[in-house]
C-alpha cells in the first residue's frame, strides 16, 4: 500500500445503522430517522481508517474539527461549510477545583466556537453533509442556540432555513437567526410545541427536518468534542466528563467517539465516567437513571434558567442512558439557585463567564465531590457548552452612574 | 550552541523605548508611558530570537497566541494568565468578495476569542505581564469590550480591577465586568470622561493605569494578530489589511509585528497596505491622513453605532499614521448606514454575525473596491474585531409569535 492509496479518502463513512433496532440504511441519500422511530447512527469503515491514519499524523492539521475528517460523514473536502470551528481550549479551573479539594479540574470552553456555543459543531457537519446530499431547505425547532448555529451555517451554504423557537428562548438567538436570513417564528410554548409547528413545514413545504437526532449528522459534529478532548490530553482520556443534558446529543456523541477510538485500537484505557447533568426543574434522564430505566418519561411543567437543557423528553434518551450505564457514570440534577451560584463562583474565581448550562455542571461537580462520587485526584472535564455573553439576564447588576468629572469613593 | 542554550528563554524582551522620543526604559519594573507623554514600545533581542527559533519550529505549538512567546514580554511561562486565546480562524468571504469582483477576500474572526472580541489579546498579555511584575490592582476606562476582557483576565490572575465606561457602552460589557468581580462605574459621557475618572483612582487609590497605550504590554498582545496572519498564510503576508480604528492599538501592533519579522529576516516581501477604517461620526485619523498630518486633532461631538471606534483622540494616533504612511495604506470613513448594511450583507451572504466595527471594514472594502484603490486580485484581510452577539441592538427584528398547534403560512 503506497501513500496515495492510504490518503485517498476524505471520509470513511460506510452506512447508517438504527441506534435501537440496528436496521441498515444507505448513507449516500438523505435519510431521517429509522422506521422504528429511533435515531440513525453513522458507521465508518474503521478497519480502513486504522490503515489510513495514525493519531500522530493528525497533529499537524489545522486546529479545527475537520482534522478528524476520516471519522466524519462529509465525502469531499470541497463540501465543507466552515467558520473554522473546533479545537476549543481545555482550560484548567485551578481555583474552583481547589475550593472543592479537586486537583485536576478542567473545562472545555465551547463558548469559543462560532455563534458562541457547541451547537456550531453539529451545524457545521450537519449542514455540510446536507449540502453535499443536495438538500436546499432545512427546518428545525430549537431552544435558541441550535437554531442560531444552523441558520448561520445554512446561510453560508446558500441554503434556506426555517426555525421555530419558544418565545422564552434567549433573545439574542432571534437576532442571530434573523440577520442570517432565516424564516423565524416564536411559539408560546416549549420546544415540543416548536417541533410540532416545524414538522408542519417539513410535511407540507418541502423542508428537510434537521431536528435533534432526526437526521444522522449533527451527532457526528458533536462527536468531535470527544475526539478533541482525547487528542488534547495527549491521546489519553480523563476520569470523568460532565455534560449538561437536554437532547443529550453531545454526550451520545462523546460516547460514540470513545467507542470508535476503541475499535480503532487507539484507545485501550478505561473510558471516562460520563455524567449527565440536568436541572431539578427538568430532570427526565436523572429520574430514569435512578430507576435504571432504559428510557425516560416526558417531564411535566419543565422549567429552568438553563434554557438549553429544558427538554422534557429527548428522542435519544435511551442512548444517553446507555452511555451512562456503559461508562459507569451517573445522572444528577441541580437547582436553578445552585446553577446561578456556580456561574458566579466560576466568574469570580476563574474569570470565565460561562453559560447557565455549563454552570449546572460546576454545581454538579460540587455535589459529586461532597458525596464522594468524585475523588480528589480524578481528572475531571466539564463541557461548558456556551459563552455567558448569550445570557445577559443571568447577571443581576446595579451599576452606579457618575457625572462627568466625578471622583470615585474610596473602597 | 546546543539545543538547551537555544531554547532557554521564554521571552527575549530587552527594554522599552518611547515611540516618539526614543528614550529607553527598564522593562523589568512596572512602567507607564514616557515622560514626553508618548507610549512605550517593547523591544526584543531579535538577533537572539533569530538564533533561537525558526518559523517552522513554531508550527507544532498549541494553537494560541503564546506560541509566539519569544516575541512576547512575559518572562516565565508560569506567569501566563490564559483562557487559550488566539489562532482565530482566517475565513474566506467568497460570496461577499465576488459581489464586489474581489477574488481573495478573507476575514480574521476575532469574535472567537474569550470575551468575544480581540480585546482578549491585549488583556491576556497585559495582565500576565502585570502579574509577573507584582501589580495587584488595575484601572481603566473603556468603551466596553476592553473592560470586559481586562476584568476577566484580572479575575483569573487574582487581581483587582476597576473599570469606568460610558453609560452608552454595550450593556453586555456591564454583566461581564460585574460577574468577574470588577469595581464598575458608568459615566454620563464619552471614553475621555471615563478616563478622567479612572485617572483619579490611579492617582489616589493605588491602581495601576492600564488604559490604552498607557502601559506597554497590551500592544504586544495585539501584535499577535499580525504574527498569526503571517503564519496562517504560510509565512506570507496579504496585500491589504483593513482594521477598524479607535485607539488603533491593533493596527500599530500589526505594523510592529511586521517590522519585527523583517528585522528577524523572516519577512522579505513587501508589507501589506494597512487601512484604518473609521466612522464618519468620529474620523480624526482619516482627517489627519487626508492632510498628511503627523497627529490627529480631537473630534468634536463624536458619535457612531460602532461604539468601539468612538474614540475622539487616540494617544497612539501618530503611530497609527506612521503605519499608514509607512505601508502605503490609507484611512477611510464610512457612515453608520453603510456599517449596518454591510453587517447585514455579510450575515446573509456568509452567515457570519460580525460586530459593527468589523462591518465598517466591509463597508470600506466596498468603497475602496469601487474607487479602484483595491484591485480585483488583491489578497485582502478584514479584521473582524468581535462577535455580533455582543451587539443585539444592531439587528432590528419583528418575529411573529404563534400559538401552540399553529401551522405556518406558505412562503
């Protein structure tokens, strides 16, 4: 085998497989979800990947998520729709960690992605593949950030987008969708209500449904969080990863990435314990996990300040639970008060303005440290899924206004 | 010379030199500005750098601005205060470029930095060096984003910060400063009025003045935009760089970086033509450039939607003008209408939600293309200094709100 043969393929995507019933689907035509109702998972020719590339050969590539293109579903490099997303920093949270006697606490700061959240990963890969498959119009419900990301990437791809979001979703997402030229609607309800309206446009107006896990490729973008973490730690995994869980795609994706790395022979260590963090006002996964259930039940009257995880029933709930059980992880809920206190503590101690969803994970770190579930020497990674800049209302400030020429009081 | 000798020093900082009168200062004690009133510039032992490192040896380093540590003023790696800032993507703006018959238009997207703007570069290097020199309390006036960045890095460094900003500055910056624990005041006036109040705290309350160019190291952080650009293009420079100019530190920094690369023997090409972009409501540099003046005059009744460049008189104006004259560049003003139209056009065509200051540069690209100052084949880089997410008010949206169960109108 010569070098040309080895590097010939940009993607080693092979087929799609139902995550529940294992039915196989052709990956090279547009596909939604399985006839059984469950999400489709992209499967790769991992044997060929193993022969094609070694981890060390990835190092010199550009610092964005496309460095893992062999394990992504886009067939041709020229199909890639990108703002340079990925390789977000892994930042030590030394002071916050020390306050809980944890010596190795890190955050992967997804706030430094285009559109300010981790949603850019799913949108970059999802839109690139949709474009490659000839799709021209996409529709989705959103709690705000995913819509903003998909609207932006769709605009870059020259595609039309339709977004429906709850009226209570963070306001900035409206501006992001609108300026990108998206067809945007608010709904007086939750994301499920938005989903019902969006589904109408899919059924009647020729839009392709790109809702969470209703197409197979958003998950592949989210997977790169796991690949990056693994590479950033020197092709090593941490002991624990905490993830704020709404739809759960990031957690499913990280688990999928780890499984693929095992199958590639790259990862031989024990995999990290995965932790799904939810809010006490919307904790269906936590309830299911506590009962060792295979799936969750819809949460009634869901409500939390961490709007991104206000998801009463996730399509991929069973895959999230599989990841928790399979990794020896857990699920935990925190209150809105705990979320806001952690957001503030992280800002004061570490200078990082994180989103409420990320803050939920730091609140969970505190609880799991106090309960002894986390060990002082565990290497712990919190996924901060977005920047606090998108959530101005989480900071209550009263700032004195001075007249010109005033002098400051001593403090 | 063996390898150990070659790599022994993290920084090759040598001394400080006045940018106007060339007076020399010791770099290893805290310094402000020159007795003549002009900014101090960091000077390096570039001969030693030339022996210590080749550009190709920088490639494998982490993708953040500290990869250029030999050319930065922080003596010890352990002094670095960082959120992983730097190596922002250089993104092709193909459709916007094509609409003006420009074939090589790019933007360096500084919105992907911590705190969402390029101010993070100056704050990272400035705070790291301040901490290294034993400074505990810093004060500054700001139009918003610089204050947010310095407050965040100060919190991470365990330093106190005091920030004074105009009441009209973008609101999100208040939340950023407040949550980081900064002592924050608003003033009913412009940045100069904020500066007068901040100066009182410097004179009477033991704060170190970290205002624009009143300490030497913010500039060094900004310089890395030039170094990154140069590396990202394969150690090659573009034909033109456009920069939204308020205090002008980024433009001065890019020019300084290019000069250092020439002295290092790394850069032998012609340097890029540098363009200072201002708003017609505050265009002191443009006026000075048109008159071939050495310095600017304070602009009366300054006002623009691009608040970050609402700076009536910059301390480093003469250095900005030197960079324009020395590079064969120009200065140009655009109206607020042109700024908002460009912001919208970039979002629709490229999917990128840029800040109004960045949009000013795209408006300038349009004008300079129409006037013939830009050639169709010029390789052009616009510095987008921040994310549009921080400026929700620049997008006017009226979004229909639907009831649960509604169906969408056909469109």
